[in-house]
C-alpha cells in the first residue's frame, strides 16, 4: 500500500504500463495457460512497484502489526 501525490502516481502508471508492454513482447500471452496467464503480469507489477518507488521518490516505510483479540 502506498500514499502519494497525483503526479507521482501518474508517472508510476505511465512507467509501469510501458514496462509491462515490453514484458509482454518478451513473454507473450499465447504460451501461458491457466493461472499463469491470469497472474504473471500482476506479479510483475507488484515486484516493479517497490523498485520504482525506491528509485524515483523519497519514501518512508512504516511497519505495521496485526493484533488479534480473542
């Protein structure tokens, strides 16, 4: 999850889709079947997110914890 200004998010999506289209030229869609076809590009986008924000922004990471009450 991230919170950012509109211009940064616009740049992120612009770069993301340019990169994903390049990946599609390499990996294609025709050889993928089932879950791989549904998930590959979402997985790549998830991995690219942290890389892109670390490279292009000043970021702050806040750790979070989950507490379950019984």
